[in-house]
């Protein structure tokens, strides 16, 4: 395997596109769908490596109603403080969410995230350990992001990675009609779904420190 990786690195080859894995239908029952922007965001991390082998991470943010990706933060290290900076930057443009769905990573369980949530009235919703389907919106997005962006490029620097990933994010939001959005782009769909805290798809009470069976349907 290491020989193959070395050849890919030396020859600057792209990886072959892989088939997307679908989430089983039985793992998507009993969930609810937000009906306006900012009712619920999802956050998750992915990782990749530069041409020299140095690994980097990306923090991916998604609005579960509009399917928009408001931000992808890219760096070698993404501690909780850095994640909070990204969230505040997005919120300055579109406001804060009611709920943020996350996993149990240390950067999301720390003081920085707790303080951010308390300061802005955001409820952190931690999925059960080992249950990524409870955060199916962002998991679906991560699969497409890796297939269409990370696996298709051989990044020579962190700056190049940021530039290419940002170009892909903008294209995803503005040029990609989604069947789940009646073939509108996320940006077009968002324009018709303004944030309204008085309306919900259905009431949801979130227990502290746990998550019920799946919170979100997989999304295209």
C-alpha cells in the first residue's frame, strides 16, 4: 500500500472516483426536517493529506434545511477556539442557529464550544458515540465533498487546498440543483426559506448528553 501511495505522490495522479455509500432506509426513520434556514446546523470534520504527506483537517458546516454549506475551515489543526471563530464568522452574515448537531470530538466538548453555545443561545446536540447516521445530513455531504473535491485533487500546499476547497464549496451552493430541493440550488432554496423561530416541522426536546435515533434524513 505504501508503494502505491509513493507512486501516486511522485506521479501526481488523481484518485479514481468511488461510488457513494447510501445510508440504509431503516437508519433514517423517526427523524424530523427543519423547514427554515438556521433552525439546525450540522458540523463535522474530515481529513486529508498534502502531496508531501502532511495531514490536514477540514471543519464542514451545513444548514440542514437549505443544504447550504456556509463554511469549510481548512488547517493542520482545528481546536475548539478555531471552530468557534468559524461559527461566529458565519453567524455575522446569517445569524445563529437554534441547534448545532455535532459528534463527541474533544474540540466540540471543550470550554470554547460550551461558552459559545451559552453566549448565543444555541443548543449543542451530541450524537451517540459510533452513530454517524444520527448526523446524516453532514455525513451525506462529507461523502460528496470527499468524492468530488478531496479525492480529485493533489494539494501541494495548505493554501492551494484552501483555494480549491473554497471554489468547490461556492459551486456546491450556487450551481448544483438538488433533487431534494425540487431541483433548486441550495442558494435558491434558501432565498425562499427565511429563518423563522416561530415555525418548526415538529417539536423536539433534546436530552442532555445523548441523542435519540436518527435526527436527520440523508440528503443529496
